């Protein structure tokens, strides 16, 4: 049962990641900063909010407790800019199905994932996630940093790449 749930979660995560990268939102828009300025005062941080109050169905559709039938419609009526409804929905859906590994293993030293991504990460022209200062591939660096299991390294790179995209920084440098 747990494996089936994990597989479903991974497929939803893949769908959300694909949706997020295929969506266009206004250039320079940082979805996490937008959340923090518009939503955080009532709902808290986006990741814990998403994991505690939302769920994604098997098709990657975001569902809420109170607005299960049409959460995007509710978001449109709840102070969210029209051009950001789908990107913010995709961000929240990805957070729903992504375990809080960064928060659990990295946040004590590196702070919030969005701030860390803004400050420390970039994407090379070949699409590889790198550290801005070192220029090293994050995938390789994490093999000896943070005590992650090998499977966790790949998941962390996917998460950090997604977060970097969400903060508007995933364009190749």
C-alpha cells in the first residue's frame, strides 16, 4: 500500500514538475516571494501549508479541504493574480507530493529552500544544477555533503531545481 502511494505521489510530482516548467508566468516573478507577500500572513509558509491542508489527485489536480471541486476558482477569488493562479497551483501541488527533505536535513544550516536557491544555486547552459560560488554540480556535491542517501540526492536535486525555477532563477547562467 505504501509503495503504491509513493508511486502515485511520484507520478503526481512528475506531472506537477512538467506542468510547472511548461507554464509561463511573468518574467522575473518569484512565486515564493509572491506567496510570502500575499498569502503567508494568513496561511504560513507555502510548503507546510500545502502538506497540511491540500492534496493532489492522480492527475496532478490540486484539491483543498473546503474547495475540493474548484480550488483554482477559489484562488482567483482569493487575492491571487490571474496570471499566477496556475503557476502557484503547480507550486503548491509539487509541495504536497514532495517530502520536506530540505527542511528536515538542510534548513538548520541553509535556511528556507527558496532563499537558498536564490542565493546559492544556478543552472548551467547544459541544464545541470550548480552551486553559484563553486560551479560544482549539486548532484556530485551532495554525494559527500549533508549525509543524504543516494536516492535522496536525486530527489534533492529535483526539488532544488524546481524551487530555483519557482523563484525565477532556473534560466541557464
